[in-house]
C-alpha cells in the first residue's frame, strides 16, 4: 500500500536525482507499510537509520553537482538539506525512546510533505542550471 505517490510533475530532469527521489518515495512507503504491518521496533528503527543514510547520500550527490557547476544557490540549498537531516535524526531519537505508531506516522507525514515541497520549490529551481552545464 502506497502512502506517498510519485508523480511525473516531481521529475526534475536530472536522471540521477530523479532516480534518488523515486527511491526515497519508495523507502518512505516501505516505512509506512512496515508500521501498518506491525513490524517490530528494531526492524523499523534499523530501517529509519537506513533511510537517513540514503537521504544523506542523495544530498551529497546533489551537492556535488552544485559544486561541479558552481550553482549560485548551493549554500541555501545545502542548509535545507542539513535542516532535514537534523529533523529526521531528532525524530528518530524520539522514536527510539517512545516507539509509538503516532510518532512514526507523524514522521512519515512530515517526510512526505517535505519531499514534495522541496522537489517542487527547491530542486526544480536548480534543474535548468544543471542541464545548461551538461548534467541531465
């Protein structure tokens, strides 16, 4: 069962970034499915850790493109990434101490909303810059 649906309007036109975004949506859906299926706390806890790692890898990939192409808004965009990692890390800590379904659902809802807004507002802004410099 999918909670977060990928749609073509979320495509930025940079193949590696679009693939990462699709995978992130898939991971958030897997996390939601795990909660619905009543997976044990250690399984979900480990998965959240993996989600954080993959998210950081995705951000590193984007930021490498920014450096390579001298993207002018790279500092602000990187700050958005840092803020999200801090928020996810904090939510993960809370989940470890409380492990409630409500808390997990809040985290999933937050990630869903953040990803969609970030792609539409921030990622789509850098896409033309990267494409003009041969990254597609």
